[in-house]
């Protein structure tokens, strides 16, 4: 979705002979980041301001059209039809705004343009709109990219060891318990992570909160920008307050609140499925290195939503290797590096809902490798 063309890469075969649950190699790869970069056409690393803005503007136009139709024509519908119209608006608007969020996320990686000030300006505006503190998340997310797959230093969706599972964990390891956990995770997970660092890296030296300038997540050079992030979010909150005062709380919830919940749900779902898979290892400090950690992620197929989400879902491996590459070149880059990655590249075409349920069932905790001698390599298990 968006202006401009994009190379299409067919996903690997999903025939019965393809075992997506087979463990990926955990040894040091026989290739380097430099060799991967040389395999990618140089133009893939070039950031184009007109092209980047074309995707953003297109998404804004689509979202504005949805808003106009909903606020202008939905009140004129016969009463029963509104029960069908509003859910359709929520679903479509939530998907499009997730695409806007992805572009703002690219700004945090300096993948939008060659100018850091422009990236930060665009990112601050379009992350503040869905109540995300831009600089706060930019810095914590950068540390996630620097420490992916590390049990001690990764920032988000850090899996628990078996010894850290709470006593009530075994009572949630059933269909009803998983349903409750997934519902809470996808509805409240994102705001709980931002506000209380839920599912994030544990910090023992202070309150880890993305809205708190003195949180241990940040260093002294970053704290002023946390205030700027908070100001951006507060500005949007004030705008919502004024909107609710003029058009009513119900209107604000319908046109903004519910689509925001869908955006938050997708953010958690996408991140969860990118980093949670039975075939992916995690490492402690005795084994971890940046390249193996960056490869401990999986590309997924979301169907048409992959386009709407600007292919953040099916080019995530390449994104972790080269995070400053713009999204509109990531498909071509993925095709270029797959022959070199070989078995180190993981793609899972399992339908998203089925994959979500499988991962919630199979990936409860991690334990050291029992099939080899690498005690610093951890794999998912579910036997409680």
C-alpha cells in the first residue's frame, strides 16, 4: 500500500516437507554482516524524501477519507446499519493507522530521510498522535535492536526461564488461560509496556517507564528529549479533550479510541510473532553476539495486511540486520540475502491466528539446550 512500486518476493514453499518448526542454527554464522551488505544492491540503502513522504501522505489521505465518511454519513444511516458500519470503520482505520505508525517507527531508525531533524520531526508528530512518546520509545527500541535475543539485555518480549514462572503459571496453561492471557496482552499490553515496562527488560535501579525522564532506560544525554516526547503526547491528549468537549466522548471513542486500540493490538501482535517462535534461540552472555541475536527473528505473512503495514511483517529479518534501510527497499534486500542466510533465515507462512495460538501454547519459557553442548543457548518449552 502506498505510492511507488515495490518488488514482490514470493514466500518460501509451505509444502508439508517444509518444517517451519525446525530449529535454526545457533552456531556462529559462516558469513559476516559485511558480506550480507555486499549482496544487497546499493540503491536499497538510499533514502528518498519524496518516496518516504508519498507513503505517509497516501496513508493520511486514506485515513482522512475513512474519518470523513464515518463522521459525515454514518449518522445518516438507519439505526441497524450503524452496527455494521462502525466495526468496519474501526477495522479499516486501525489497519491504516498501523501503517502510519510503522512509518513513524522508521523515523526512529533514521530510515525516513538523510536528515535526522526531519526524521525526528515526522516521528514526533506521528508517534504522538497514537500516544507513543517518540524519543522515549526510539531509545528503548534502539537498545532492543542492539541486544536482540539476549536474555540479560534485550528490551522487549524477554522470555522467562522456567525458574521464573510464577506458581499460577500452570493454571493458565490451558485453552481458557491462554485466551485470557492473549486478550490482556493484545488489549493492554502496549500501554502497560510503555507505562510500567511489562514484558520488558527488568531494571533494578529505578522505575522503568517510557514517560519518566529519570527512568533507568535512558542516559543523561537523552532525558531532555523524554520531556519533549511527553509534551507531544500531552498535546494530543489536550486535543482529544477539546474534541470530546465539542463533539462528545462517544464520538471521540468511536473515531479515535477504538482504532487506537486496534493499532495497539497489532503492534503487540506483530512484535510478539516476530520474536516468539519455537525454532528461534535466545542466548545468555556466554553465547550471545549481535549477529546471532539479529537473526533470532522470523518473517511472517499477513496477506494483504503486509502491504498495509509496509512489509514490516515479512522483512523483519532484513530490518534487524540493516535498520536504517527504508521499508520500500526491504523486500528486494530480503531476496538478495536469503541465499546467503540459508538455514539462518526463518520464514513462517502459518496463518497469523493459528501461529498466535501455537506460540502461546508452545513458547511459555526458555531452558538451556539439551540437544547439544551449548549451555548458553536457550530454546522455548512448555512443559510445566
